[in-house]
């Protein structure tokens, strides 16, 4: 019988912080990409595509790690609405981290644009090409990015609340693998 974990596992912590950096970088790269008409535009696009696929692979790995090494329970005195908020926001983060690269891949497929990852590796299209579908997916990708950024900020706010106000060990557990206080 497995015991209840008291802290986040090392693989979970590594993936969490790596993905936090990548997702935040991708959000800023995406903003810079659509707002730029300079020579950096193509460079940003070339960076955005493989990073998006890397995030897709990492989120799948992260879901496996989350299944293999469950998260520690939240502090027992946490109000029910905050427990529900934590569950819903984590579910939203995982869903958005999965959806964003898939919608981006589908958008580029619909636009007839290749997704080249470097070293001659090119991904196949996942939807048929078509301008109407491309337009819908472009807006979907944009609005999902806003939602991801908002959810990311909410997650950061909750982490800071646990670390600076409650001081209940939740943030410390994700940072250093220390025990969450019951």
C-alpha cells in the first residue's frame, strides 16, 4: 500500500519549474511575434513552434509524473472553496497547456504552414488546410493564450498566498520538496 506523499517529488518539481519558465517565455514570445514586423518576427516564429511542441511533450510527461507520484494533500485547514479552486485551476492549467500547442499545430496545419522542428524534422498536418478553419483556430489560440496567462497569474498569486501569508509549506514543498504542514 502506498503512503500519502508529504511533498512534491523531484521529477514533479523539475517539470513544474521548467514548464513555468517555458510557458511564460512562450506567452511573451507569442506577444512579441504578433506585435513585431521587424526582422525578429521570423526568428520568433522559428522559436515558437518547437517550444510549443516541447511544451506538449513535457505536459504529457508531467501528467504521467503526476499520476505516478501524486501531489501531497493540501493543508487540512484549507477552506473547501480554496481546495475546489486549487483543483479547478490546476485542471485548467493542464488543459490549457495541452490545448495551446494542439490548437497552434492545428492552426498552422489549417494555414498550410509547415511545422519544422529543426534537423529536417517536420510534423504532419493534423487538420485539413482551409482559410476559414485557420481563422477560427487563430482566434482560439489567441484567446486560449489570454486565458492561460490569466490562469498562470492566478496560480502564482495562490502560490504567493501560501508562501507569504499562510506559510503552510505548500510553496516550500514545490520549491524544495519540504513537507507540507498538516
